[in-house]
C-alpha cells in the first residue's frame, strides 16, 4: 500500500512547507548563517564588505593555476576524472605532511584523511561523536560554521571564556566541573588556536600545554581547527597542539586559505581508530573526495613556489590588517579591538548601549557590511561585538569602510542619546560616546 504525503502547496499548521512534519528532529538546528546571508548584499560593488572571510585569490598568478590544470589533464586526465579513494590520493597526503611539518606535526601518509574542505571534516567528526544533548566546549566566541554543524547534530555548545591569549585554562576547568555537575556528557573541546575566527587572537604555548593536560585528565577529545596557521605576519605562531599529543587530538587543515577555497580540499589527522571511522564516514557521505581537485593541488605544489605564494598572501593580509587597525585608531579611538598577528579578522567591541545586529541595516544603508557578534555565539551573546574581515577589500576600501562604519556608530549613539534625553531610554553615559566626528565620505 502506498502512503500518500501531504498535497504540495497546502499548509501544515501555520507553516507554508507541506513537508514540515516529515523532517527529522535534528533539522531544527539548521539555520541560515548570518555570514552567508550577508554575501548577497556585500557583493554589490558600492558596498564595502568587511563581513565575509574570503581569501584574496586574485593574488594567485593565473598562469600557475592554468598550467597546473593543463598538466593534470595532459599527464593524469583519466585518473583525475575518475572516482578515487575515500582517504584521498597518496600524492596529496604526502604534500599535506610537508605542510603540517611547518607547524611541528610529524605524521605518516596513512594518518591523513582528505575531505571536501575542512568544513566537511568538522561535519564528519561531529557525526561520529555527538548524540543529541552531548556537550561541545568551544571558545567564546567561536567559528559560526562550526556552531552550525554542532547544532545540526543537536549538540549543546557551551562557551569557555577567552582573552587576548586565547582560551582561559581556569575557565575551562570551571566549565567542565559545572557542566558535569549538571549531568551532561562532554564529548569534544573545539579550538581555533591560531589567529582565531572571529576573535583574531592566538593561544599561547603555555596555555596550549595546560589545555592539553586538562583535556587529557578529563578524557575529553580536542578538535584543533587550523585554517590560518601559515598566514602569520611577523613570526609564526606556536607549534600545533597536535605536535605534542597524537592520541587526544584530531587536527583539521585546509588548502582554502593558502591556495584556493573553490577547490574544496581539506584534511583531518586523527588517532588510528578514529581515522578508520573517518574514512568510512567519508565514503558514506561522498564516496570519495574529488580526485580532480586533489590532482590540481598536487600539480600546483609540484610546479610552483607554494611557500613563496604563501609569503605573498602574508604580505597582502598584513598590509590590509594595518590599514584596518590604523583606521580604527584614527576614527574610533574610544573603542577596543583585537590586533591579530595573522589571519583574517579583527574583533571590535562596541559601547554597551549599541547592538551590532540591530545596527546592521543602517550600516548596509551607509554601504558598509560587517558580521554581527551574535553569529559567533550559541547562547545569543555578542550583541556588543563586530567581526571585521580585512582579507578581501583593498586598503583604500578598508579605510573607506571604517569611515562609513564610524558614521553609523556615531549616528546610532546620537539617536539613543536623543531618546535618552526625552526619558524614553535609560541614560547613556557620555563616556560611551564615540568621540570621532562623522566624516564626510561623499
């Protein structure tokens, strides 16, 4: 007997989706990313986007990419266009070992599992470990894409305090104790130790060792996500946490920031038993990661000065970070922000009376886009924070964007002070006011 679903085009309750009642419970955790939602607006040419963390791929010499593509099709076309291994090609796994060695990681080819970007690796690890209601500890704030994955598997994301040196070990201890006292099961500790997204901070070496020991003594698996580690400005960050602990850490890497995100090639390095399950999960999800894009990266790494190209990226991002920080110092001197030594992001703190999410429509109207801090918290926090991304706009565009943002912040402050003067809002202290006058940006 055939079971008939609802008639398409009809309502189910108050929902316009006729299949609303058929979805799995875990789909309640799926929601639109605030970053992704901004892309349509930010792509308008008149808008200065300080929102999305898009690598500046225009810095890649086109001839290097095209020659890599040509070599793949000339020398290895049939194999590159075929299904591949669920673990990834041996050649690219060898090159991944070479990349990770720059951060102190020693591994074998068999330890590496190639994935469709490190985002898929996040998904696979979460799928392997998380049951509904399990806890994942994460920095405060944390990467919006990770929070989305964790929510999709019905995890409970609990934030741990972070300062300019990264996650605070004492806060981690307290959070573990409090969470377990509430009867909850902690499965993972998720960290972005280098040039954090969104905070821009780097976890100190002393704290890395202390956090590894805390996790080990509490039997918590660490998920070390490291997309930005090679994009330092003046000196490399501390060695990877995986370099000192191979049994309690899953390491995630990607070529999206050091080569090109469109190729969608990332990887995971995990303890042996976990690695085997990752391969099976990878095969279940995609059969195999793209052999073609893996071959393109192998060809590029074999025929180009990839280390020199990363140096080029570092110089570009350093210049843009300096443009952003110097502009903030000039126009918004009363505010505070992080000063990253690598990566893509600055974390700006607004006066307490301003709400970054509520302020965004006015910012877009003034032709500047940013990402509200609320995107990076699972608990609704972050309303007084903004993530500013300096990787994609030119230095001149960044400076223009900061001037426009200053106009927005001052305008919001003046509006609130006007209402406060009429008794319609709580009094706003004069110390909260941004003193830099709104510039003429026409």
